[in-house]
């Protein structure tokens, strides 16, 4: 009925704001972690995946692309969101468990 889409779009701006604060706050802790390369890689991949996820949404708001390209941009949004989620889960697990990986 569209309610989930409205919630998804409504929380998107909050997510981008939270990821900006999160990235700036934790970046210095993940710049050079000797022995914790998996946690560092998960953090930076999560931060980098937010960029195409955000740009895909913003580019779809303007009439720059045809219908076929809009479908492609939606796929970019989908897979960068999946990457961000997987990397966030890995980072969260390693941060909470304090695993040296």
C-alpha cells in the first residue's frame, strides 16, 4: 500500500545524517588500527557504500535518465545498501566482541 516506501524515504534523511556523524566521529579510530584490518576494512567499506547509495537516490529525483537508466540507478541503490548493511553488521560484531581481526 506504500506505507513501507514512505517510511523508507522518511528515514533515509535521518540515516544519512546519522552516518555522517558516525563517520566523522569514528574515522580517527579506524585510520590506523594495526592488527584489526577486517574491522577497519568493514568500517571504510560501509562509509564508502553510503556515497553511491545517496547519489542514486538524489540522481533519480531529477529527470536526467530515461526509464532504463532509472532502473539501473535503483539497482545501484539496492546493492550499495546491501553492502552497507553487511559491512555494518561485520563492523558491529567485531566492535562489540572486540575481536582482533
